[in-house]
């Protein structure tokens, strides 16, 4: 293991996060950047109204301050860092409009689509042109990294594929961010998975994946139940951009479905709820969606939901590691 690109970034990002949180959280409180809680959500969440949000700025700062030290001589760091910060800035705009400007809907759907397309387009340009990577990805359980089956596709198709991978993953992390520590815990485990894989492949993105893991470890100290700060769309979109770009750089986008199965389940639960509601004339398939709220309505505590979802993610990450060598 290369300690310079794994252990040190983890420790640096963790230390920065532990230092920044006690400074930034009171500032967010002072600026009254409080969480807005919808009346149609779980009643237990109403007491969270006013809890500082936009804490994703802390996560972004930790990742950027750590990763930037590894950019020189390492061209692979930049696209993952760019996607993480790029989607984080989109989330920040959305948070700013909702929290500061008091427009509850935030960015319009079309504004989000255009901004996300811009970030995805710049990423895929750097991936194909600057790095010269092939438009391909590995199929799980197909023989491993060296001898596995890599699916190649025409460049135009790959560009569209990248956009939908990023869009889907970002929406998945966004939907997952609904309970104290849920998105942080799940993505921490996914970041550890990518760090293990990137380190084993001697990939240049290792410092970024490690810094994400370290920053989330520090952030979780203040984000677990009862949370002192929420990451907001600033954090959830940034983490989605990280997961998607890291997977694409390692040629493992399909593995998001496995290691990040929680993201997929959260998205599917919302789609199923909406489709069933319209098709049945107003009936609900789940008690509430996304699905973590369904389990809350079934009587599970927030900590139980987060623990179960995290354990499930840990198992799926182990399965993903196995899929790289079988």
C-alpha cells in the first residue's frame, strides 16, 4: 500500500474536517442557514427545522485542500476533483436559493439538467481527450480487472452513458440524504471501497478517494443522530459527483449498482411510489418515499435505519471486491 496516497490523505482530510466543523457550524447558525422541513414528511423530523444545512461546504473544503496537494504530476486527480466540486457547486446554488433566497423549489429542473450536463461534458472531454482513456467499462464477475470483459462503445454513445451515470448517481445520493448520517455513512463505505480498488490498481485517483473517506469520517462526528449539521444538496450532489466520476475513472460504473445499491434502491422507491400513486388513483406502494422514510413509518428509529443501510452497503462493497477478482 502506498501510504502517501492513501493513509496520509485520509488523516489530513479527517483532521481538517475535525478542525473546520466547530468553526463553520456556528457560522452557519449565525447566518441562519437552517434546514427547512416539509410538513408532509415524518412528523419526528419537524424538530430538525433550523438545524444548520449547507455543511457540504465543509466536505468540499476538506476534499479540495487535501487533493490539491496531489495534482502536480498526477493528471487523474483533476477530473474526479472537478466533478466533485462541480456538482457540489450546483448543490450550493440550489441550497442558496432555497435557504437564503427563501424559494423552496431551488433551481428549476431545466437549470439542473443544463448545469449537470456542463459538468458531465467537461469531465468526459478530459477523460477521452486529455487522458486518452478508452470509452469502455468492466462487467462484474467476468474474470477480474485484467482478464475481465470490458464493454466498448462509440464515443457519442459513451458521452450519453456518462451523463446518465452521473445524473443517476447524483440523484441517488441526494435521495439518500434524508436521515442523520445516512448519506455520509453509506458514501464513506463506498469511498473506502474505491480507495481499496484504486490503491490496488495504482490509480492516480487514490488521493481523492482517500480524502473523501477522511472528510466524511470527520463530518460524521457532527452529522450522526442527533445531527448538529446537515450536508444539504451541496454535500449530497458533491458526493454523487465523486462516486460517479471515481467509478468512471476506474472503468467500474456498473459497480455503482452493487457497491452503491442503496442509492439505486432509494431512486427506485421514489419512481415506484410515483408511478403506483398515479396508476392506482392515489394509493401508495410504500408508506413514504424514499424508502428510508418507509422504514421510519414502520417504527424503525433513525439510528436503526442508518445502521441497517450501512451494514447492507458494507456487504455490497465486499461483494463488489469479490466481483473484481471472479
